[in-house]
C-alpha cells in the first residue's frame, strides 16, 4: 500500500483486496487474522473499497458457491471493481417476510426462460446492471422446492423500473416490473428448482452484512458517537435522558462484544454460532433507540430538517465525534441524525423483519417448535 498510494477500484479488485476472504483469483484466500490485518492497514492508509454492497456482499458469494466457471469469469471482477452495480430482485408485494410465497414465474420457451411478475423494495435497481432474481419455475412443487435463481440484466426488454422515494427524501428503493423478460440458460445459477438453497446463502450473507459498527445497518454513527457528542455539549441535566443515553451505550457495548465473539470464533477456526442472528435482531432495535434518544436530546431542534445538532457542530468544527482511538475523528453531517431517525424505521423490516429473525433464533438456536 505504501508503494501504491491511492489505488483505483480496479487495482484493488485485481490485487484481491476488495474481498480478501474470497478464493483466488478474486480474493486472497485470507484467513480471519489476515482479513483483520488487511482491514487495519486499509484504514491506516485511508483506502476505501469500491461500493457495491449487494454485488460484493450477496451476489458474489452466491456465484462463488454455485455459479459456473463462465459466470464467475464474466461477473466477479467487474462486480468487485463496482463497474457493474447489482440489485436483489427477491421481495414482492405479496411475498416479503414469507419470501418462499413469491409468485413471479419463469417459464421455459425452448432454451430460454420467460419471466413475468413484479418485485418491490428493490434497492439500487435504477442504477444496477444486473439483479439476482428468484422466480417460480415449478408451480406444482412445494413452495420451497419450485424456485430457481437467475441473473437478470436490468436493461433487458420487458424490465420496467419505477422509483419509490422514502420519507427521508432519498430514492434508493424501486418497483420492478418483469413483462415477458427473456433470459438465456447462461443466466440460471445452480440447478433448476434449486433456488431456495441459494437464496438462503444470499440471505445469510445479507444478515451478516447488515450488522456492522454503525447503527444504520453498519453505516453512520454508533452509540459511542452520540455519547461523545453529548459530552462535548456539556452533558444533559435531564435524568431520564441520561438514563436512556446510558442504556443505548450499554446496548452498543453488548453488540460490540458479540461481534468480538464472532471474530474470535472465526480466528479460532470454529464454525459460526448463533451470534450473527442474535446480533442482527438486537442491532435493529438498537439503531432505533440511538436515533430516538438523539432526537429527544435535541429538544425542539430535533424537529428541524437540517439536523438536531447543527448548533453544536458549529462550535466544534473539527468534527462531531471521536472514535476514541486517537485518530482523526470522522465528521458526520449534522443532517445524519434527522435522516437517520426517519431511516431507522426500516431497520426492523429490511433484511428480514424482527419477527422473522426472532422465529429463526427460536427454531434454529433454541430448538423451539415451529409456530
């Protein structure tokens, strides 16, 4: 890194540093310790990986797991370099938490598949080159057994994308209509009717990806950042708010320690335990708690769109928060707290609802009977 300052996305992808845990030639086959070292060195060097969350986090691992050699050769390097953005065509108006109840159909026509249906809440569909698509290929089979997994070019004839603007004012989500979209055999991933097993591979990576340090699905500030912000402001005399602030800090510490358990298990070569599922379930509620406390701490200022801590930011131009490690503090835009408060409503829905996540923990971790 010292010899290659400011590497491009292509250089990082070709060197295997975007996803170092992937097997060569796309990654480095890095073990957990090597991954931690690489991440630390990239942080020290101020190097950012390309941004392609769905492609790198979910589509790529699934293609490595079940894709053909030709599919890996075609898609993985452009995906890692973020030359081609990916989206996820899973959720439907009538199949969200019950994903296996999807009704989008893929029917054979000669060697091709003809796809008809509708997807919703598709993040980044408007800028994506490809989407990972679940469609029903055998309507007579049990619902988990008649689904196949496809790669869908988002510029294919018959694909229509309509924006969904959320209450933060952002356009991330979309509706996607599939009207007789033709896919070649090369767009099928894995076996026909074997898509549900691959969907679980994708969703397993999704639930890990949505459990980073920041409280907004791994993005943005953490509870410790809010505590530091209040400390810089001189604290608060409101006993109830102090109690709530301590509570979210404690939640943040619990989540940090659970993450360290996961890392320690990986370093020791142990199989993943229930920590990832438990952390996802706790982290979603925690993100909402942090943003709610931030709003209430700001009082009437919390009602402004510019951000509840704008006045404080003007008194501390060097940065709103400190990471506590002696490094330069990140500067969170003041609006992140207001926007984060609105966005946090989605935390207990996206990536598997809180209710579904708790069912998974009950059945697969605690061994309780299915409802």
